[in-house]
C-alpha cells in the first residue's frame, strides 16, 4: 500500500505549508522541485547555475532539466512507500513524463490535491513571505506563467478521476483538516 500524491495549485496557495504538515503526519518524502532548485543554487552546483536565470525571472526551468531531477529523486528507495510531489508537474509535458516515470515501475499517482484561492490572496501571501523571487514583478510573472498552465493540468487529472479540489483560501489548519480526511480515506481504501 502506497500513498503517491501530488499537490497542485498556483504559487502562494499554501502547497508548501500543507506539504510540511503531511510530512509530519504521514512521514512521506516531500519532493518539491522549487526546494531542489533553491538548494542547488545555494550549493552553486551545475543544476543550480542552470536553474538560476529562469527562477530569478519567475519562468519555468526547461523540462529536460526538471524531469531529470524528479526522475532521479523518484528512483530513491525512500519514495517507495509513497511521496508528496509539490510544484511538479507544472505543464502537460511534465505530467506525461511523470506518468512514464511511474508506470515503468508499476507505480501511479493515487490523488491530486488541487488547492485554489483568489489571485489577491495569492499575491498578499507571497508579498508577506518575502522570498528572493517574491518581488511584485516576478510574482506577477509566476502567476501569469502558472495560471495558464495549471488549469489544463487539473483537467488532465480530472479526466483520470484523480482530482480533489480544496479551497486554499481558508485558515491553514482548516485546509489541513480536509487534506487529512482525504488522505485517510485513501489509506483505508
Ligand atoms: P512558487 O510555487 O511560489 O512558484 P516554487 O518553489 O514551487 O515556488 O518554484 C519556484 C521556481 O522554481 C519557479 O518559478 C520555477 O522557476 C522553478 N520551478 C519549480 N518547479 C518547477 C517545474 N516543475 N518546472 C519548471 N520550473 C520549476
């Protein structure tokens, strides 16, 4: 029995916060492409150098690079009981690449948690967070880039019967109560 889940939603919707709570309660590895790129940048690795210009502008890192790091991470043993994907896939090409990676090993996603909130909520939260790429221009570009891409991904997983919508504009613990309900129902399937 495994718990393979993916968190979908625009920047600022609270995916990272919910991921941290899921990690704590379900003890699953958190695979955040954004975190992996930031760590690579901090360590000044080749990957970090490649990712930096894209991230600084709020654009997507090229798919070959991103798919490659996720494939490597998913090959690690600790992901076998399950994992939380956060920030990947971010377009349909990545979604298809993920299917290939998983199906090769007889694995598949169990659920997609799609967090939603109004644009103003997202902008306010990111401004409050103050990460290096949380300047007004870059925030706007990340929302523009991801806004167009997220809905087709949601449809892709909805057609597979995997999509679960969660209102991410509520208080974090209230959101997590919904998350927990869903994950517990999957575990008991
Ligand atoms: P946010 O959700 O606020 O955009 P993330 O930490 O998820 O924050 O991502 C930060 C940046 O990392 C993105 O703007 C992008 O440049 C890069 N990135 C993260 N995930 C991906 C991905 N799946 N594909 C391409 N680039 C990505």
